[in-house]
C-alpha cells in the first residue's frame, strides 16, 4: 500500500512554478489562519481571567451575578459585533463614509481594497468560504478584543448594576464605541493614522483607555455601592470573598494577553514581507513579547512599591504596566519598557486611590485607573519616547501632537456614550438593582440561591476609613436609611418614603 | 497531492450549500434579518426577565421587614460589634 502510494507520487510530473506559487500562497494563508485561530483560543483566557478576577473581588452574596456578567458578555457582544460592529471597523476608517460605503483610498493600501464590503454580515467573507482562509479568523480576533472592552467595564460596576443594563452597555461599548475608535486610530487607513501618525500599536488607548473612559461615564450615573462612603464622604473598603481567586484571574488575564498581543500583528508571508503591526509597519513577534514581559515585570514592581505591598494592587500594577507600554510595544527597547511600566504601575495605584478617595467614584476593581488612566498614559508616552517613528502605510511620523489628537478624539468618543446611555438607563430605572436587593445580595434575587450552600454564612465585614474591621450589617443598613434608599447619594439624612 | 481526489468539484457543491445561496442573496439577507431580530429580542428579554425577578425579590424583602430601620445605637470595635437598644 505504502509503496504503491510512493510510486504514484513519484510518477507525477514535477510541479510548475505557478503550481508551487499557488501551493505556497495557500500554505501561507493556512498558516495565517492557524495563527489567528490560536490567538483566539489563548485570548479566551482573558475572559476566564476577568470572570475569576471579578468574582473573587465580589462579596460572597454577589459571586454568581458578577460571573454571569462576564459569561453573558459573550452572548450579546458576539452577535452585535457580527451584525454591525465589524462593518463599523471596515467602513468608518475615514469617519462617517463620505462616498457611500467604501474602503479608504489611501495610496499603498490597495491590498485592502474592498475591505469595507467584505465586512457586511451578508458578505461572502463572513461565512463558510473555501476561498478565504483569513477573513473569518481576523474577525474573531477582533471579536475577542470587543469582549475584552466589555470585561474591562464589567469589574468596575459589580455588586449593584443590573445584569441587563450591563449587557446593553456592553453592546454599546463592545460593538460600537471601541470599534469606531479602532477604525479611526487602529487600522491602516484610519484618519488619525494617515493624517497625524497616531501610534497605538497594541491598543493602550483604543482598547484599554477607551473602555476606561466609557466606564467612568457609567460610574457617574451608577453611583457607589451602599455604604461605600461614610456620611462625611470617607471611603470604606469592602473585602472581596476570595482574593486568591482574584489573583488567579489576573494571572489568567496576563497569560491571555500574550495571545492578545500576538493577534494585534499582521502576518501573511506572500502578501507582506514579514510581521507588521496594525498600521502595516514592520515589527517582529519577539519585539512585542520583549515589551509585554518587561511590562509585567516593571508593573509588578511599581505596583508593589506604590501600594506598599498590597497583593491586589501589585498584580493590578502588572496589568497597568503592560497597558502603559503597549502603545509603543513595537518600538521600545526592553529597558525602556521596564522603566516606563514601573511608572505605569505606580500611576495606577495613585490614580486608583485618588478616584476612590477624592473623586468618590466607586470603581470596585480600579478599572478606570488601570485601564483608563494608564491607557491614555501609554499613548502619551509614545509621543514623548517614540516621536519621529514612521507610522502607517504613508510613513507619517509619530509626534506628541498626533498622540494628543488621538487622546482628544477618543476621550469624548468614549466618555459621552457611556454617560449618556447609562443616564438613559437610569432614567428608565433599569440601571441599578433596587437597594433592598443590593443589601441582601444579588445572587438570591437573580438566581434564587446561595452558591456556597455547604459553607457556614459568616458575618460580612467592612473596613472603616480608619482601618477598623466591623460587622457590615448595621453599617450597610444605616447607610441604606441615611441615603433614603437611594444608593447613588453617598451623603444625606432624608427618610425613606 | 492525489489528483484523483475531486476537491474542486466537491468544494463548489459545499460552498453553494454552506452560504445559503451565496453573497448578497435573498437567503443570506433573510438569515441576517432573523439573527438581528433574535439578538434584539434577547436583549429585551434580559431586561424584562430581570425586572420581574428584582421586583418580586424587592417586594418580598420589604414585606418581610428585614430592612426596617433599626431602633438601635451601634458601636463597633476592631473585633466585636456591640448593639445596644435605645
């Protein structure tokens, strides 16, 4: 049998140059297909990690409602991104389409001609297609980025947001806001790239910063958890039910980030000469792996010292460190990435403390500081340390002004929709769970059960601003009555009607 | 590569079946419209279902009196809680 097959193989005529070329092209496309497919698999860890991270940070009474947000993010962002999010990315690179729906006509971008039409849900590229090995997996990689933006917001809102309100906000952020900013500043033909040389190669701002700014807009309408602030406005601390789970979640997120970083690159050897960043500028996979690893190292270091060894902020500092150097990950020397990520890790701690204690915004996991502040910081750093680097297909030099232009464009693009949509949900009275349910815990209301049935229920503890650990029940009940049952008002003495 | 394998012929048959009629066809538009409708119905369903659950639980909690204003003065220490009636 084997000798027969071997003989028939030898009997075939030698392939022509055209046949070899066709085979090499097909092999190249299949390698690209495999590459993006496996980045998607690895990026799932980000979402497993966010779920564990947030569930651990939640109090016992809110564990499942917290985790369910992360799970159902996939249920709503996937179809919405397929039906209109991907089309936004393909067709809005120059802002609102001026000449119907067409791809940008940038010299040198001929390879992407027709990309816009390929992103509609009824396009041949958006379903099983034996002639196209790349479009589907490229879409999937972006879909995972979309889930990530929603998961970034998720943790900040835990323990009082309605599941359904969060899902609506996740659709707006994951399938609208972030992908619009990606079209503008994270694509080969984006107007910020081709005109201003905006450089954010691994998405410091377009994913993290934008998700953080959107989240801040939501938090202003959502308000703090009941009892988070004293009558004088000092911040109490709620202890998560399982810090080990939170730290494990962060480690899973970090693992998934390697897939995220890899998926931010473009590879197709028969079309491009090597690895490219999202702007079609040359780079290598090793370069960004250097930066992400040193980003974690520096971020952990900065977070540790700024928080004086707090476990939560040490690991969050790692995340902040990476986010701070992501924008220039294709450019930075590892030592520069190390130094900058130390500063990013420290910045996250200081910003998180300021947001919680001075601004009195109850961000349960520090998402606005870690993702929002450090996302903007990362783009700022590129303007300082990578000015002059040629970005994009038309080699516009990166500059501080160009980076500033990106920040000025994306801050309102993210913050205003977050604020407006959450304001509408608040006016419809479907943004936040009733105060009574919040006090009892969301799990009993949403799912009708305690998810630790064989464990004794011990009294909940809250940390007062002076550091005392006290029984939470009387504190929360008192806060409930002092705020007239309206948890968004941290200070007040009115009676509940 | 075995030339006897009818890959091209089979792939054309499969492609026609998979895409419900191909790019921009009536079948594809109908599938898209049905998918969008299902997505919107699901979003509304999430809101309505949760609203029912929360309303039921809130009414039950208020009726139980569990959250009535405590007629107590609360003083706390690091490790214990002392509740004293007025």
